[in-house]
């Protein structure tokens, strides 16, 4: 049995306006005692980091605040970007990097993803590194090559000590927002390969300790079977994280 603490993230993406974000955060804060034993993080859109931090305050740190992205350099002339120190100032302690929507829609490269991982760690944040293959890559047999490649690029330069602050999110792109979930067996296979790759890059102890979350149409109804897999240590949730009962149901499944 794994000693890894399950970790469930709610990636709100570009959803919810201020009142809705506060309402959801307050509803989760009210349930925070039920989340004992599971690390829970929410990732609101940038403008709402501060009001969400305030709404989470009654949970006394039991729900972490994360940012969906940040730029790599200190404050300066970078129009439209948000710095690491700004997200920290707003209350975030976790940084999500390399989400497929940033890789495939916004066009972030492996090099920029790696720069963000290193800068986030350097700033003292915990970092969630998201990786995952597209449908075309899966159908052409490249799933493991893509995942291990994105993993290796993403972690380049990350020290063994810093690996304690890394969580990996395996999110098959074809399962995100589509209602198509990877089968527990397929997800387990991918997670196992990712863990072996961490052992290859670092050592077995680090591979055994790192948490690997699954993301892609995880819901209360399928979370139990996915989270029961040996190498699935949690979930990164999109759509179902916008509804407090669904998100709490997934957290309950992670216990
Ligand atoms: O992209 C995801 C989380 O980062 C998953 O999104 P869905 O749960 O909506 O498929």
C-alpha cells in the first residue's frame, strides 16, 4: 500500500466570475473538515485569486490555492503576464505548469514549460507538471514516448530535493472535457510508465514518493475505479470541480 497522500486539484480554467468563484470556494471551505487525509488545491482564474483566498481562509489552510500559470521572470516589462511573486502575493502556494490547453491552444513549448517549472520551484512554489498525449499520438502508438518526453523536458534541471515539491498530472488530451475517460487499466499503464521514467531520471525512492494525478473527465462516478489503481495518486479535475458536491464526491473517493 502506498504511503503517498492523495492529491485532488480543481482546475477552474477560464470559468466562473467573481461571485461564483467566491461561492464555490466558500462551499468547499465549509466542507474542508471532510477532506482530512487528502491534499486539496483549487486553481481559480487570475483575477479571483485574492477573493478566493479570502473565501478559503475559514478552512485554515486545509485547501490550498494554486495559479493556472505564471510568467518566469520577476516583475517588469511583460505586457499581459502575471509574475510568480504576484501569484504568491495573492496567496497561491501551488503553480500549474504545462496544461495541455496551454501547450496545444496557447502554444507553449517544452522549453517554456521547463523554464516555468524551474522558476516556480526557485520561487518556493509547489509545482504541478501536466503531461499527456493527444488522440492522434495515442492512436499512432506514441503515448509512452510523448509522456516520457514531456516528463523529461519538464523536469530538466529539477534537483532530487526539489522533486519533493513536484506533482505530475497525467492528462490524456483526448479525455479532457470530452466525457471520454481513460479506462482505469489504460490510465494505470500510463502512470506506471511515468513512474518508471521518474525512477530512471532520479531513483526508485523519488519515483515511489512522487504523486501522479490523473486528469480527464474524472467524475464522482468513475473516480473510485481510477483512484484504486496502484499508481494513480489523485486527480486534476476540470468540469466536475465547478460543482462543490461533485468535487467533494471525488475527494471522498480519494480517501
Ligand atoms: O483538464 C482537466 C483538468 O486540468 C480535466 O478537465 P475535465 O475534468 O473537464 O475533463
